């Protein structure tokens, strides 16, 4: 029960890595507030967790949503100890529009950054506000391997995640300068087996071969699991990481090692 007594707000928690982090936090004793824009799914996931779990709608692009959601948690629990900025999009969902530096539309560019970067900015802003009440807390941002290297076919996504990587350091330094024990770190996953991979992998007899093909450039030659990312988030949320701030933690099977 490494998170017993802590209150955590997690964005994009209806599925994927966000849901996995919510489950791991709950298992470790935290009160978890799952947020998303998929209300039916998000509410079902919170209900399934049971006691100490609730759901709140939060469109991370809207500051009014952030104000409402954060204020609601403070009103009910008087604190927010952990904030996980997980909600994000690739921009490639359900579209064949180009995402390279030459042909990406300005509308697409702005849409990706509105969720991935502005959503994190707003989360950090209101997270600091909430954590200032007690002078302590942990903000965990979800970046990506794509924020460290260039991705020609997903320029907006790579740009947004690179900005998250840098903003994490700005937030960490700012909180330290303010005399707050509010830490901010970024987890940078790659090749994690989330629902977004399912259309590419399929469910047929060649699924294993497809997985091996996509993982062949990963030194460990396999996909990472949501549970492995969640375990890292638990560490960053727990008091044992009290000296860790401004850090970028890669969980990528060794991809960024060389």
C-alpha cells in the first residue's frame, strides 16, 4: 500500500495507460479520480474499481474543465497529492491525412498540440495550484520516445511530446524555486502494447508474427506492457521518489540507448 492516503487525479483514464495507472494506484491504496471525455467507459472503469474510485469528465483542452475538476476533488478530499497528465492523441486516429512536416495542415497541428501540450500545461498549472495548499505533491507527465527523436510521419505528435519533455523540467525547477515539495517528472514510453496497436496487430493467426515484426527494432525484442508503465508511475507517485524531480524516465526496451 505504497500510496495509502494519497489522492490522485488521472487524465485519459478510460483506457490504455491511463486506466492501467488508475488500477495500479488504486491497488496501492490511493483514492483515484479517473477523468476522460469517454464518459460511459470512464464511469464503468471507476465503478469496477469500487471504493476509493470515482469518475469526472475532463476535456484537458478546456481550462474551465480543469478548474471544475480540480475544485471538485479539493472540495471532496481537501487535497490532490498526485496528478497524472496522461491524456493524449497521435492525430492519426481514424484519418489518412498526412502528418509529415510538409503536408500537415495547420488545423491538425493545432489539434494535436491542444490535447498533448496545452492539456499538460493546464494540468501542471492547476496541479501546482492544488498542491500549493499542502506544499507537496507529484506531477507525472506522459511523454514519448517520439519526443526525444524525430518522427517524419508524425511531426505534430513528436513536437508536442518534445515540448512536454521540456515543460516538465520548467515545472520542476519552478516548484523548487517556490520552495514547494512538488515534483514533476516525465515518463517516456515506446512500443507499449496499448489499444491503439490493435488495428495493426489484428487477432488472426499472424498476430504473433506481426508483433515480432513491429518489435524487431527494440533491443529487448518485445512490446512493453501497460503494467510496466504503471509500475513506474507508482514509483514517481510514492514517497520513495521524493528526491526525483525534473527527470525523464524512458521505458522503451532499450530503444533510446543507441
